[in-house]
C-alpha cells in the first residue's frame, strides 16, 4: 500500500488551480468512462456550506464554461443526475467539482487533506478578488422561481382521495339486519362501531374531491393564461385582472385573451354545461347552502307530533343512511369525469402543438417562472435521480 504525504488544500493551492488545455482534456476524457477514475481520491461533499450558484459563478469567472466530462454529455444519459462538472488541474493532479441534484462533490488528488468547511472557507475568501467576473457570469444567467404546480397537486391529491374512497366504499357495510336478541345487539354494536367511522371518512373524502374539482379547472385556466396569454392581455392590469374574473367569463373569453385558440370555447357545449352545473353544486357546498329538495334522503309525514314514515328503516340505516347518501362515491367520480371532459374539450379548441405543451405543463409537479422574461417553464422531470459517481457507467 502506497503512503501519500498529506498536503493541505489552502489559498496557495487554490491560486494554482487552472483550466486544462483541450489536448489535456481529450487525453483525460477516456479515463472518466472508467468506474475507478474517482476512487482513492479525496472526496469532499458540499451541501449548503456554499450556494451552488455562487460556486458556479466563481468557477466560471476564473475558468470559463465548465469543461468536464459530465458537462459535455447529454444530461439525459444519466437521468439528469448531473448538472455541471468542472475539470481542473493542480501540479499534484486533477481536481473535479461536480454538481449533482442533492449535493456537490469535490475530488482532490490523493494525499490532500481538507474538510467541507475548510474548502468553502478558502473559496469564499477569494470571492472578493473575483467580484467583477462573478457579477458578469451571474448577470448572464436566467433566474427562475420554482413553484408547486397547483393543478398537478390538486389532481394527484384527488386521485389519492378517490382511491381511498373506493377502498372504503367496497368495504363499508351499507346495511345490517336488525338485532333481535341481546347477543345480536352486542354484535350489532361491534359492527356499527367499526363501520360508522368508515362511513364518515368515505363521505368526507367524496366531499373533498367534489370541492376540489372546480378549483382544478380554475388552476388549469390560470396556468393557461400564464403560459399563453397574448401580449395585449398581459398589459396592465394584466394577468392579475384575468385571475380575478368570474370563472364563466374567463372561459368565454379564452380565445380573446390567448393567442393559441383556433376556435372559441362554446359555453353552450355539453362539457361546459356539465361543468357549469358542477360549479353550482360546489358553490352550494362551499357556502353551506341548504337545499332540502336536493339533499333529502327520506320523506316523513307528521300527525301532530307523531312521525308517520313512508318506509321502514332499521337502526343501521337510520344511523348511517343520511351520511351514506349525502356525498356518494359515484357523484365524486362523476365530478372528476366532468373536469377531465371539460379540460379535454378546451384543449381541443387550441392549436395541436400548444395543446401538447399544455399537457406537459399540467403533468409537471414543479414549474418555474422567469419574471424577467415573463415566461413559464419546466426545468425538471417529476423524478429527481441520484447516482454514485464511481458507479455512474
């Protein structure tokens, strides 16, 4: 086993770092296709000791664009696990700085001694010397604000809720024979205590899904405006004014506000009529409106203070009947189907290429917005991959 003399990585070593020549890089490139290229080197893992953007700007200011194997191959080759890679030189050997999705890895030549805190402290001490270059590089970057796609979040949540509701609906007991003995009464109580909470949860899940459906459509429309509103529509008061419009007005004026429609959205079309009825039902739920004709589950006559029933309900039905009937699974599934049909119809009125782009936007969990260029974008796939550098090939 070879013993290497310990070498401190300090400011003097930082000053000696240089970019390889093209010939040097080409000679080194085949080595990066080997699993062993990073082994037995000193590895430093950085999280937030230094911001990745600050590190990138510093390195780019000193050494130009990243010249490293993982910066030159398509990111898709490694499932977008690598972001950028600087391959640099010291007299003692190669230095590699790689940005991955969940960390930055620094590889120093064998024999070097340095901690993550020590490495970043040395780098940051040199930042003022590179201030002009750092500012120039940062000014050339585009700045995006990432945010959770509200439509994707609502859709994913609704699917999880409806799946749970289907499981409950398949397992909750909807009826039970009346007990006619103390033993059966005890058994009745045991069953009721198990299934009553299931019925309440089922009703709550279906209610939640139905409340979410119009909000899904609203988020779809707002994403449509953010992505494809015309220049005229973006002028003051602009998008904020569009967001605040009544939902039916938004829909009727889509073709006037966006450049991507080949035909107007017909408010009289069945998908729109169905959605308008869905929206009215949701408003009743949202505002706690009481509609006895729509919400009844039983009719009872009264003779003075004496009830006269139109049907005989057992104790199980009497206790759970209203809860099971209030927000049935079929109606929640129907509302989701109405939302899907409405969105499909609206997108059928758009140019085919734009409709495809809109599908990608709707399916992306995280979106990003460039305020400077007023542009919505998809920066990442829905799955963030990781990779061990020495096992990447």
